[in-house]
């Protein structure tokens, strides 16, 4: 448009010069055009008008010609545009089918998106909807070609290998992306599971220190407990309970305050029948409040006098009187120490807050001991009705 305006301005100036020039010089001037035996004589003004008309005509013709050429050149774009629309529609259809659980329809839809640019997301979704592992792996390999989808594709491939009982290959695959993704919680969680499957406990223990900031505290504790449990069981079985206590005391303080190691040690004391020692440790270690991994072990205490544990749990309940787990734990400790009055009271409160099979079974056992078969039968029925 700018070029046209400039051309018109130049042409207008030219016309003005042609028309005004002769008038200034008091000479209208003329132009003589001769073709063979034919001659035309025109004034300068007429020539200027004809020149303008020809210029505009040429410009219009060129514009129409270029537009026609663009129609033929751009026809593949039209086809491509409609093809892309169809792929997008198939992609959305696939996602909807996958979300509704129709894997077969989802698979068919996603297979129509392979020529589209979805940055690998379509391949990830196709892998999820695949009906066999071979196809799933093919789609994941395709997805890993896109930088945006490489992490997700690799995690899915590792899970697929783990499912196929190939933990070593899965671990190698995760190690390849470890450098930029060593803080990814899903990668770390999966690596921990694979190391455990491969019995690489030393590697897992070494890595666990750096993974504490990535994994949830509960998982770190569980892995610590899992690793220590085998070691403590080995010492107790080969050298006895006394040597187990000596080994625990010989550990550095930093390890003895680890919640996972404490849970493993307390569990081993219980397995060895050292319930009094276990009670002392469990109460001592939870002075500041209940620790889930330790609190649940208190349910295994089987002592005629569990007053220390009962006092501690009652103190926690005062601070959190809507906690069903605490009432359940108190009921279990009281039940095992034959304090049926306290056990009944605590367990009734526990099942009111959170009905569960274990607590109903204990209530049934309490009423059996009290020789009240109707109530015992009522609670055992309740136990089997709980989902």
C-alpha cells in the first residue's frame, strides 16, 4: 500500500509538471504519435491522463495476477490446515476416551495424531492407552525425541521395564536422565524402589541422605526402617538380644535419632519378646509428641503393666481429641494389658471417628471375655461390614 501511495504521488507530480509547465511558458504543447501511416496528435494534458489510466490498469492487473498465483501456491496450506484440524480433533477425542476408560477408542484416536506437532504429548497419551507393552514402548520412544516429553517418557519406560521384571534396565534408564532430574520426586521414588528390588541396600542408604529433601519424610523413614530391619534381625538371630542392644548403643548419635532406625530397632525388640524394653524406648522417643512410625508399633505392646505407654497416649489425646488413630492405639495397648474397661471406651471412640475392622474385632473379643455373646456377635458383624 505504501508503494502505491508513493507511486501515485510521483505520478501526480509528473502530471502537474507536464500540465503546469507549458501553461507557465504560455505553450500548451503537444505529443505526436506515429505508427506506420497513422498519426495521433494529443495535448500534454491528454497524454498525462492516458498515462495515469495505463499505470492504474497495470497495477490492478499485477495484483490480480499475484493473487491467482498465490491461490495455486497456497493450496497445500489449505490441505495441511484441514489435516491439522483433524489431528487436533483426534487428539482431544483420544484424551476424552482415555479419561472415560475407553482405552481402545483412545488408542485408535491417538494413532491418527502421529503426523501432528503435539510436542510428544500425543505419544505419551498413546502409550497409556496401548493394549500391549510393545506398542507402549514404541510410543514412549517416539515421545522421548521431544525435549519437553523426555522426562515423562523415561519415567514411564522405567515403570514399564519394572513391570516386566527388568529392574536393572529400568535403573540404567533413569541414571541416563539423573543429572538434570536428580531432584524430581518421581524419579527419586522410582530409583529407591528399584535399588531395593536389586538388594542394593548400600547404594540406597548412601543416596537416601541426599534424597531427604526430595522424598516425603514418611517415605524416608520407611526406607530407613526397611534397611535397618534386616541388619538388626541378623544380629538378633545370630548373636542374641543382648548383643542387639549393645550394637544399638554403639551406633553414632546421628543414626540413633533417625526415626526409621528407631522404628526398626523397636520392632526388633518386640519380635524378640522384649516388650518392656520396647515400651521404654517408644515412650522416651516420643516425649515431644507421637511419631507415626513409632506410635503404630505401640499397638504390639503386650504387657500386664503398660501404664507408661497408656499415660503417654492419653496425653497426646488431650492435645488432639479427634484423632482416631490415637484412640485405636490406646485401645490396643489397654486390650493387650487386659484393661477391658479402658480398651472398650477407647475403641468405641475410635470406631465412631473411623470405623475399621481391627477395632471392631477387638471390641468383639472384649465382650466375649465379658461373656456377652450378643454384643460380641454384633461387633464381629460390624467388622465384616466395614469396607
